[in-house]
DNA sequence: AAGAAGATTCGCT
DNA sequence: GCGAATCTTCTTA
C-alpha cells in the first residue's frame, strides 16, 4: 500500500508521538473479510467516507485497531495499519504501553493504537490535515516493499493483501522476513 | 431475545 | 505454542 513509509503524527495534551508505517493490510471492496462487506453499520460507516479518514474499531474487548478509509465517498473499503516504527515520543509511548521495550511499542495493530492513545474519539477524524492525528509524507523514502498473505483472518486469509517494509524489525507476525 | 464469531494480546505450559 | 479474556455486531429462533 502507499501508506507504507508514511509518518503518523499524534498530537495530544501529553505531547507528540510520531512513527513510520512499516506494515499495512488492505480490505478492498468485495472482500468477505471487510467489515463493510454487508453494507454500512453504525460501526463501519467511516469506511464509506472519502479517502483519508480514520476508522477506529474496538475488537475483542480490549484492542483498538486503526484503519484508513481508502476509497471515494460511498464505497466501503479501508486499510488496516498493523505496525509502526517509533520515531519520536518513545517515552510517552512506553508510558502508555506499560513497557520499555521499543520493539513492543507499536508492533501489532492493537499495540500501536494503545501507544498512540487512539480510541473512538478519533473515529472519523480527517487524517489529511494537521490535527490530533494525521499522516505526513517525508517525501524521499524509496522503501523496499514486500507483500504476503494476511494475518489473523478466518476468511479470505490467503489473499496477498498485506504490505510491509522489507527488513524492518518492527513488522508484526511470527517471523521477520528479510530482504 | 439469545448465541456465535471476530482485522488481538497476554499469560502460562 | 495454545487458550482465555472481553465487547460489539451479525445471525438465528
């Protein structure tokens, strides 16, 4: 995905945290595993907003997952941000996560949401303009992208819709793939 | 109205 | 490596 390599900026009263996206997973239109597959609901309505809006989903009673709507208005599709490489505000992230290990700060969708203090208040937030949470592009970042099967799904899991930065130690999953 | 499943994480064996 | 915790939504009676 084109989101890989982008910088996530999170501004809050406690300070600023930033991280580079190293892993994403796509949920396109017509995907049986996509939350928008059966039409809009109260929870997934943001997926039908135009490109660049945050869709925050609360799963399993304890995990927030951060997504970005990826299509034009009226089309339900999005991209799940699965992992970040922490760049700044590590102390704040560590405080929120309750661990001092940099590798565990944002390696995994639920973890990164907790590290950035992302919750339902940011559901529907516009990520294209500076604010509490937005995406910055640092321009020159020719990344070596890899692609593989998705993780954690029981449907359509075989599809090659997971994108990551090759060689990054912050990519989630059982095994780290090297270039 | 009740039951099952789900884009996860953490703790224990 | 495997199973529990935990909440929202969708499906079935």
